[in-house]
């Protein structure tokens, strides 16, 4: 009888192979970061670190999160519990990820990443708000993609998304440096 090397449950028909052994579907969802990367080349310490990191991230129950503020659908804020939620919609994160919750004090850095093309700088390649969170030893970097593909800088969409980016940065700066 084969067992999952992470949770020790009995393996069903659907199982996933790594260097260290077989992983069940539930554990694979965790260590593959919600099916966004493969685990075939991961060894035991890497799998164990990912598993513990992801299970620790899930200790916050979603019912504890109450939305007090939001910036469009990019960031949800719970000022009561001092929590920030990244809903991780595919449209904004570029990958199908589960919502992530961070405490305000974990936010270390946020900045705007904007690339322009060299046609007299009339085309913006993308607009991304980069976030850096840090807990004791773990660092998470996340990106909120506002403009994923080239766009004319004179368009209304560009102006709107740039305004949203500045609003995101102002709010993130506010929660990172409480008064």
C-alpha cells in the first residue's frame, strides 16, 4: 500500500511523482503552488519546505477576514484584523492561484514597474505593481499586473490603470507605515 510522502494518506489513482517519492493530489495542490509548477525535480527537503510553508499560509481562516476597504478587485483590506488579501484572480496575477492573506506588518516594499517601448515612448509595454512581504525568515514577492500587454500611453485605459497603480501604492505605503 503506497502512501503520500508528505501527509501519509493512502494514494489513490491520481498521484504525482517527485524525486523523493509519490505525493497525493491534495499535497500536490500545495507544493505545486496550486498547480502552477511541477514537482518532478524536487527532492525531500524542498518538498517538505514547500509543504510547511503552504500549510502555514493556510492557517488563517477565510471567515476571519472581513473586507473593510478594497482597491478595485486587486487588493482587499481588513483594517480590523490588520490583514491584506490578494485575491489572485487569473486576470491580475497571470496564474491560477488561491487567495493569499498577509498581515500588514509583513509588507516590506511596494513599487511600480513600468516599461515603455522606444517608439518615442508612445507605447507602454506593461504596468505592474510589485509587492514584497517578509515574515521572520520567509520572503514572498508578488506582482499585480495592471496592463499585461503593450498599450498606447494616450489611451484612456492606460491613464485609468496608471491612476489605479498610484492608488494601490498610496494605500500600501499607508498600511506599511502606520501612524
